[in-house]
C-alpha cells in the first residue's frame, strides 16, 4: 500500500510540478497501474466537485445527498472521457506544427492533471466563508481551476513537443475550448432525440 501511494504521489508531482519527469515516471508503470492510478485520482476529484458545488448552494436538505450522487456520476463520466479527447486534439495540433506525435504522453498529462480538481471542495469552503455562494462561487472556482489546468498542460506539452510558450498556451486553450463544446453538443443531441420521440 505504501508503494502504491508513493507511486501515485510521484506521478502527480511530475504532472503538477515537473512535467520534464513525467515521461520517466510513465515508463516505469504498466498500463494496468496507470488505469488504476487514474481512477484513484478521478473518483476523489469528481466527488470534490460534487460536494463543493452542493456546499456552495445552501440551504441543504435530505435531497442534497441525492444531488451529490447525481453530480458525482455526471462529473466522473465527463472527466474520465474528456482527457482522452483533449490529449488527441493537442497531439493533432502539435503534429500539424511538424512535431513528433506523442499522444500517450498528452493523454496521461491531461488525465492526471485532473487531480487539481481535488481542490474544488476546499476552495468552495473558502468562497462560502467570503460570501461567494451559488453560481458566482462555482464559476469563480471553476475558472480558476481550469486556468490552472491549462497552465499544467501548457508546461507539459511545451517540454515534450519542444514548443514556444505562446504556442503551448494556444494549443492548450484551443483544445480545451474545442473539447468543451462536446458536452453541449451531446446535450443538444440528447434533448433533440427526446423531443423527437415525444412529439
């Protein structure tokens, strides 16, 4: 158990602070271990977002637990799929700039970078104490964490694809904007299909 925790912390430290070490950290782990580690990161991150968002919206009732459960599964499904698409879009942009493809690195950088969303619940406590509740607090925290996420990804891809800082930030930002459209497209598709069945 101690070795497992040490490996996860080493991987997260490489992603969040020293992306230059991420390739060597990934090389020492099997795909099975990486998948296990990613769930160990994704599940608490999803729970942190769900709990934090509910905490920002008082008053609480018995239905708050159901709301947390629904939000948890919605967040988990979203943040487990989007890093895969995000990694592919970043790699595609880098290859268009005549860089050697490394989609595996991009994907792992994106999925383990999600670990910063563990801070959503603690930040929601801070926002609540300063009076920033409801949608205002939620979007402020989300914007801050997404900005931090873009910074993490930019630093990682700048190293692995040998990009200028401006290109790395542009690739990260445009990729997140492109990927961010997918949930809305899916929502519109699902809504349209349901309306079509009803009408």
